[in-house]
C-alpha cells in the first residue's frame, strides 16, 4: 500500500478517534467524481462507490474495517475507451498511536499520539485500485461480441500484420540453427 499522510486537517473523509467510547462506531462515505478529482494523480476519474468504515475501539486497539461497493470508470486496455466496472473490497487497517507517523506494515499504520482523527480517503482509493482486475477490457455485449469501440478494433486488426510474414526466415540464420542443435 502506498502510505500518504493519514493525519487529517479536518478533511471530508475523516474518521474521528477522540471522544468515542469503546465499541464499534460506524462512518459512511459516498465517493463520486468529486472524490476522484480531489486526489493527486488519480488513475480513476469517476465512479459511484459507497464506503462503510467501522471503527473498532478497544483499550489499546484501534481497527478500521472498510467495506467498499459500487462501480468506477476505468480505461479499456484494448480500445482506450472508458467503461464502468464493479468495485468490491473489504479490508482492515490497525491504527497505533506513537511519535513517528507512517506505515509500519501493510495493514498497520501509526499516527501521532496527539491526533484526534484519521484521514481515510487515500486508504479507500488504494483499496479500490487493489480490487480492480489486472486486465481491464470491455465485457462482451449481449451478442457475444467485444464491447470495445469497433473503429479501434478495426484499426488494431489493420496494424496486426499477416502471420505469413512471420513464417519466412532469413537464410543467414539457417546455418546458425544447425549449430544450436549440436
């Protein structure tokens, strides 16, 4: 996970830590275009995702349980057009209080002992990215055809080249092929 400062300056996507009794405390966020545009260098620009965060507060233990569901607009790896893809993620981050804020492990962060809230916007964004498929391609349409832009598919096929060209070998390499077999 890429750790950025999680200490809030009273941002929109914060979870308050102080003044709460031990137990579970629910927080809810609706993430939309405004959220994605507020992030620096965001790979995603639009979507509608509901994020639920449960702060589990016990003596000496703070845990943030995230549940994200919705969809985001991603760019197709084949035709470069955007399309909606589902997002679903459940993650837990443990929060420790100390002197040196930062990421301790993948699922443990440290905030300064005097901080009263945690900014969770960057964490939610990273969880969304982790839930996306590695390869992002338009799903097939109802006819079983690729949902990609037909114009772009035509251009890709035009530039793919013929397989006959690959079958021809350079005679200068034929002599070397005999050496490899020995």
